[in-house]
C-alpha cells in the first residue's frame, strides 16, 4: 500500500490502495471537513464522483445562515446565541433532536475562524435578509444570513476548469451576491440603489479581466474558496471516483471504503480515523424520490448536482445506518423547463406586486411570497390530502414585465421568448378571460380569483393568505409600492401566464446523525468511524428552513464538527 500524495491528483493518473487518516466522500461542503481535518494534523483524501469540484454548493446562491456569529457582530449586528436557540426551538419544533441545533450554534465561530485562516474567503452580513420565519419567537427581521465576498477564481490557477459551473452562467462578467440581486432586480424601480450596484459589479468583473482576475460570487465564490483552501493545504482530490462500499471490522467499526476510479478499478482506502459522507442527497435518484416523497415529481427537475443519486445513503444503510426525514427536500418553485433544458429558478418573482399564482382550478392556494421550502411543503400537503396541485401558473401584467427581472434571464421590458410560447409554458392575452382559456383553467373561477385579489391588493391586505405580513415576504417586495410592497392589482393588459413546476435545491432527508455528526443505527447507537454531513445527513433543522443559507451553513459547520471528532477519537 502507499500513502496518498499531498497534491490534487489529476483525472487519469494511476492510483493504488491507500492509507490515510480521514476519507471525505464528496467535494461540496465536504471540503470544509477536509480542511478542518488537515488543520487538526490528519492526513485527508477527498473522493468526488463527478469530474468537477464543488458539488451542489457551487450551483447554489452561496448564502450562509450564521446566527450569533463573529461575522454578524463584526458588521454591527447584535444577535445572541440564546435568541438564535429560541428561534430554532420554535421552528424546528421537535422534528429533529435539539442537540443538533445546539451543536450547530456552538461551533459556528470555530468554523468561520477555520475558513478565514485556511481559505481566501472573506464574509459579510447580508443585513435585512430576514429569517424565513421572523415572526416566530427569537426570529430576526434583520436576518442572520451571511455571504462570501466576490472572489478571484484565478487563485485556482490551472485547476479553475475543474470548478463545477453555476446554475446561472452569464456572458458578461458581473459577480453578483445575493444582497446585490435584491437591488439589481429593482433597478428600473429604484435606480439610485440598483445602478451603483450594476456599475460596481461590472467594474469588478470587466475590470478584473483586464488585470487577469476572474471574480465570482455566490456559490461559485464559496466553492472556489474552499477548493483554493484544499489546494493550499495539499489535500488530494480524486475526481471521477465513486463510493462502492464501506469496510468494517468485526466490531462494526468503519475502517475505510472501497472506491471505483474512472477506469472501473476498485481501490481500497484505509481510513484510520473514519469516513465522512458528504456526497449530497438523492436529488436525481427518481425511484427513491417516488418512494419517499411523491410520484408526481418530475425527472431532471432538481437543481442539485446531477451526480447526487443517494449513493452514500444507500451504502451506509448496507452496514446498518438509520435514515430519517426522507420525505423532505429544500423545495424550490421554478419556471417549467423547455425541452432538454433545466427548470429556471424563481426567487423574487413570487413576491413582487402585480402577480399571483393559481392552480389548475384558477384559484390561489398559497402565500406566493412565502419561503420556497414552505411553498413546496404546501404543494405536497395538498397532494397528501387528496386535493393535488396538478398545475401551477404565475400570472402577471405588462407593468410587472416592464419592471422586474424574471427567471434570472428576462430583464425589464424584454419580450417573453417565442420558444416559451411554442413549448406551452407561457401564454399572453389582451384580457384575463382569454388568458384563462389559454391556460386551460375555468375562466369564470379565474376571473373571480383575479377580482378578489385586486380588491385585496388595493386595500393593501391579503386576507386570504397573508402575503406581505412577514418581513421575509417584504424583503423581495417592491419598496416603491405602498402600503404593501408585495401587492398591486392587475388592471391593464396585456397579461401573461408562465407555467411553474416544483423543483428543489436538493433533498434533505438522509442518514440519521447526532450532535457529533456520527451516523446512527436504528437503535440510536453510533457507527464508530462513520460521519454524515450536508444533504447526506437528515436535516439538522428537521422539516424547516430557518433562513437563507441554512443548508450550506450546516454542511460547513458539521464538517468542522465531524473532523474535530475524528481527530479526538481514534477508531
């Protein structure tokens, strides 16, 4: 046997059976576990199924939910751990062990400190990005979401091409953070806020190219920063290498794993301190999704990395691991996909005035502006009660189309592409009755829905679903519209309808893990030497999404926790 060399191993080089301290499966938030292990003096190996580094993290918005952290304190916030704990107790509401939330809160600053020391990333507080349930005890309307500042991906050198591409690749370099997006979306309405953001990010993107820099923001910046730290630490990464099975001793302790390289060869990896499973969820394993979640879910609708097929979850089950929360995902409503394309993300679109969402009956069924996970849970709850949402349409008028960005690619006043009409995912009509007929919904019921919505919008109160009452709703609203930034009547045509589907950012049910990130058996005992983090583990926050970035943040923090535990407890 040979010891893994301390360099990133390019695809195609021969690899032998290997002995290291800690094996990390997955190169998304798993890179944080690898960095923490290396920082504790352990030898580490990352294996990645894809040809790319970054996992779903690189495809994400890159937000990090970091309550009561040094990041927030450094930017003038005043959050406390007690307030954050009160909030998590309220929103998790017993759907996950409270010890998981407690451990997360206790190790946030240590994780941030690790990332600041070992990577080029720098973080800031996205002030006013409200928690998703700010009205709950301990909730925060000013928010606990943080982000990585735009990062020069040229720091990756020749490895830059190995970074997984993002969901929204743009032709003009313009590194846009989530905090920027809010004002970019309102640029035509609030130019004094939006225009400076555009100029700043264009200057950084285009000007950076002239200086040999390639700035990225969001998930691309986060994944690039982690990857840069991995390269700096000399941690080897084997790409196109998939997990085959875990190896155990007679006592059931995990001693390593068998992986398969790109040439189909089995390689035995002995891991003296254990294995961290960070390979994502089962986003694209439809038999599992139909079994545990819903048979109505469409194939290829998930925004998670295409290699997330539940391998690590199934392999751990083979040695007795328990699973939990398998019906849960980070649900995300999206624009229906064109043929041979992916769904298009929708974030602010649902919150903006001059729009509403109806089902196949032409009726509203949800607060359109609610957080995306709650939106999806509402859709699936309808299905479970025997009243399924068979189709969804977002309906809006010309003023809406003239004012806001739509689906991250249609800027204000841009025409809806003909391909959308040809594919039947968009309709346009001069009056609402005709629009309803083209959508295939009962026109009379649809017109009744519009009339009631318009009446409530003019009064500034959504008496049916409470749209605009939450600080989260208002965050993505139009600040120029009063008294409710989320409501405006649809008075003048032409009118539009765009078909929606239920997508997701990834599944968040998986292996049952404890506050030390150890994988548990059905009887609650820990499988020594086996850890699960990120979407491979059941959501630390149960059936809820506390705030923007809670998925990535828990992956990073539990990566730190797992590595520290492995360093302190030899198997």
